[in-house]
């Protein structure tokens, strides 16, 4: 029997943890935010197509699709920065620290 995850945003939490664990990924996300909308969209579109061809999990593809939105990308980067500076994993960070930026991120994701 498959146990359902109680947190519907576990994929977002996992993505944030992966970014915090990787300087390359954090730098990529920061650089991605600096790109003009059309270049970011082209880059992420190619990435999404490749991920689809490689049959990557849909939840990961959804995150790539979401970060094409400049507001969501900015919110993701703020949360990653918060978690990184706190020195905790994301779940522990959310329990122990102010999670205002995470709430903004989730609100943006829900609105899209």
C-alpha cells in the first residue's frame, strides 16, 4: 500500500532541499532570475521538453514549468536563501523559523 504524503507541497520542499545542497543549482537559479523573460522561457522550454522525452517525474517538470514565472522564481530563490542561511533542512526550517517567504511561494504556486 502506498502511503500518501501529508504535505501536498513535498515536491517543492524536496526541490528547495536539492538546491540548498548544490551550489551549482543555487547559482543556476540565481542566474536564471537575471535572464530576460524570453531567454528564460526558451531555456526552460528546452529543458522541459528534454525532461519530458526522458520521462522525468511530472512533479519535477511542473517545478521547471513554474519557475518560468518571474515571481515564482524570485520567491523560490528567497526561500532557498532563507533555508540555506538557517542551516536546516526545509521541513525543520518551516517548523522553527518564520516562513513568510515560503507562504508567498505557495500562494503564487496555488494562483497559477
